[in-house]
C-alpha cells in the first residue's frame, strides 16, 4: 500500500519537484519499484522521452561550444551505450 502511495505522490508532483528531489526519492525505492513506476509514467503519458530533433540540436550545440571532433563524439557515444 505504501509503495503505491509513494509512486502516486511522485507522479502527481513530478512537474513541481526539481530533478534532484525526484532522484532522491527514486534512490530510496527498490529497482523493481522504479521499473514499475517508469512503466506507469510511459503508459499514462506523464513522461515523454525527448524528441530526436531536440537531442540532436543539444548535441550540436555542446560539440560546437567545446570544439569536439567527430572522433571524440563517436567514442563518447560508444562509451554511453556500453553503460548498463
């Protein structure tokens, strides 16, 4: 019962809370509960993953500002994909 109450609280207040507070709440939950919460957020449309265009613009901005070469970007992508 309390697990459902925590998940409901997080979902209702997600737009109001800062990301750090949400992460602190999620750290206290078992990983199985976090998986259930994320599935519910996706199903109910509360959370929508960022659009590819938005991600691409942000990456171009960061790589341009930091003058990163395509090789460095490729290595970073490979590293990020290898993290589980």
